C-alpha cells in the first residue's frame, strides 16, 4: 500500500518536473501539475509535446494564492519545483526572482499552516548554488570554505582559490550538506530561503519535508534556447549552430553533472523513504568535471571540428569548484548515481537532433555585460 496517492508537481511542465511526472505515473501515482508555462521556458505558451497526457494540468502561478489553493486541494504530497531559474538573470530581475521563488514558497506554506489539507510530504528543489564556493583542503588548516575569489586576482588571470586563514593555494574536495551556505546571487539566496522555509514549517507542523540540493542536471528536454540555462545546454546550442563553445576563465573550473534519470530516482526515493524526512541531501554525481573537458566531450560526440574558445573572461560571482559529497544520499536513500557522463551526453545529443536550438547566448551575455556582471 502506498502512503501517498495524489501528488502535486509544481513546475511539472519544465525539464526536471516533467521527467518526475512520467516516473510518478509509471509508479502508479495520480499526478497533478501546476505550471504557468513561463514564456522563457515555453516560448509558444503551450504545453510541451512531451507532457504526459495522464497528468492533470492546471495552468497557474505559484505567486497566486488562488492557484495554490486549487492545486493543493486533495493532494497527499507536493514536489515544489516551479521557480525562476538562472543565476545571472536573478541579479537584475530581482523582484521577479524573489516573488516567484521566496514568496511563491511562502504562499504554499501559509496555506498549509492556515487551512485544512492532507499534505503528508513536501519535497523542495534546492540547489548547489546556495553553497557559493565549494569546500577545499588546506595543507595546514584542513577543510576550509573560502569566500569568492578577489576581483583583482581574477583580473590578473589568477584563477586559484586561497585558504582564508593562511592564504596558501587550496585543493577542491567534495562539499558536504553541513557546509555553510555562502549564497552569492539572488537566485541562490532564494533557493536557500526555499529549503529553510520548507524544512522549518515541515518541522513545526510535523509534515515530513525533504530538501534536495541538485547539482548541474542534464538530460533530454532541457531548454536549448534559454540562454540562462546550464552549461551543457548552452554548449550544445552553440555547437549545433556551428559556433564554438565560449569558455570563461581558463576552463579548468569544475562542476558536478548529474543525469536526469538518476535525479528522478532520488526524487522518488525522497517521497517513498521515511529516512529522507526532515533532511537535506546533495544530489550530484560526486565527480568533478572541468568546463573545458565538458566542451571537448560534446564537440567530439557531435563529430564537430570546432575548438572551444577559452575567453579568460570572468563572470562575477562564479565559483571555481563545487562538487557533491554524496555519502548522505548513499547511506540514507541507498542510492548511487548510475549513468556514465559520456553515455548520458550521447543520449542527450541524440535527443537534441530533433530539437530546435535558438542560440541566444550573445543576447544573454550582452545583458550581463551592460550591467557590469560579466
Ligand atoms: N536544472 C538544474 O540544473 C537545476 C539545478 C538546481 C536546482 N534546480 C531547481 O529545480 C527546479 C526545476 O528546474 P528545471 O531545470 O526543471 O527548470 P525549468 O525552467 O525547466 O522548469 C521550471 C518550470 O516552472 C514553471 N514556472 C516558472 N515560473 C512559474 C510560476 N511563477 N508559477 C508556476 N510555474 C512557473 C516554468 O514554466 C517551467 O515549466 C527549480 O526549482 C530549479 O531551481 C535545477
Ligand atoms: Zn590554510
């Protein structure tokens, strides 16, 4: 017997949400989606082709109390994924990001605190971006959490990270869930707000809650035309349009890429396993991959002759390294990511062949440059 039957997925028309919707339906759940089909993600304003016809769809906005009330009615659990997603953009669309991410979540919690409902589990999409710079090891001081690198060093093309105590060069190590969150963008601050608010109200009202800090998620259905998207989609869109991927810094900065199918499994376990309750988890692969290496793998898989363009440019607020310590996920959710990066990327490329990729990167970069953010 399943503990939950009716599941609400906000943002269920988006990349991560839509995969979860499919998986929930396959696993016998009844699914409702609340999504406003935001134009930056859904340029036609229509439900995407991939949207599962077995899911109920409510077109609505997480900034509307009325839409939340309608969506939450009769539900046993909620995955709250709808969000404004983009670090750079959040630095000038500040009101929009705070409204959708922080206030949208506050509205859901306000309703749960003040009305009769059946919600017995909340799962919030949190983000690795809330850590800021990842964890590092200093030979003298052990694990340290350096602040963002100084602008003057970056301008001299010194991309290293230094110990905040003795100023010697430090080496990246996996970042654990209990690392302090040094959020350094409005997007990251909002994501931190969201997880804290959900866990706080969950504990106060005894509603089991789980915060999943996703690292860089990739897979079919990611928007190839949203220039504020993750690096995989941006590089794919460039290569597809015959342009070289443009790489910031020297390209040796690393990120942690996790395949959407692995992520979806973790999402299902977070719902079904009580061991997840009232906890925060990193959801990454645990493997750092340099941005230059990612560009090279993609170029090779596309069979292209392009070479990545190392720009040495710096994007304000960018971190040098951040990758997940996934011990907690392994121990408490009994899950280890399974999809190999090259295999996963091959599959995404195959999917992208039928997709239109409008390269709007130049536009997005100009927006950031205009404001001195790049
Ligand atoms: N993609 C990643 O690598 C990544 C990493 C960390 C965290 N996350 C988080 O995971 C969640 C899902 O991300 P995604 O990559 O699927 O993004 P996405 O943009 O593909 O999906 C988000 C969905 O939310 C909807 N939406 C936006 N504003 C809304 C509003 N005001 N009301 C209702 N619906 C709204 C959009 O229409 C879209 O369908 C987000 O909360 C994001 O912050 C994603
Ligand atoms: Zn030190």
